[in-house]
C-alpha cells in the first residue's frame, strides 16, 4: 500500500530539500557551492532600514531580495548594498550577478548600476511585468 502524501513543509524540511538538491547538483557540476550572503543597514536605533538577501551559486551571485524602507529611499542605501554585494561577488570569483524585480518595484534602478534586462514576463503578476536582470562581472 502507498502511504506517501504531500504535506506543507516546515522550515527545517524546506532546508533539507534545498540541501538535497544542492548535494545532487554538486555531484554533476564540479566546484558546486551555495553560500548565503545577506546584508542589512540599520539606523541609529538599531532598526533595519534596508537589506539584501542573496546567495553565491557556482560562479554567480543571485540576489533574491533588495529592500529599502520607504522613509530611507533615495538616500543611497540600495546603491551601497549593491556595491557591497558586487564586491563580495568579485572576491568570490563570481562572473555575473542576477536578480529579478517587478514593474511596481525598481526596474529603473538596476540599469543605473550596470544591470541589463535578460527577460521580461508580461502580466506577472496580473497587470504588471516581471523583469530578470544580469550584470557581467568579468
């Protein structure tokens, strides 16, 4: 009898699935790596006002989240985070950085720092566009 079932994963189970895929990928691609690189900016009160979540995967850096609190936008925090993550990526011999954003977020921000659109999915989410960017580091 088949007792397998689909359930909602816990954080620990999700990490186990990620680690299993990393292990599988590493068996097929030499020099496989997955290193989390997360940064944040705090104000004088110790509150997080900006942050960037990313990971190094093989030969690239992948930015998952770049966020700046609305009261602190336009003050260079996003630029500083991008510059720092690029420095880390170069130090780790990454050859490019990739990220994604939506039309209601910051598609005009990234080209200012050398990112180019690789692809756009229209109507995702409905009524908006989903942009994929890349910046060559070599």
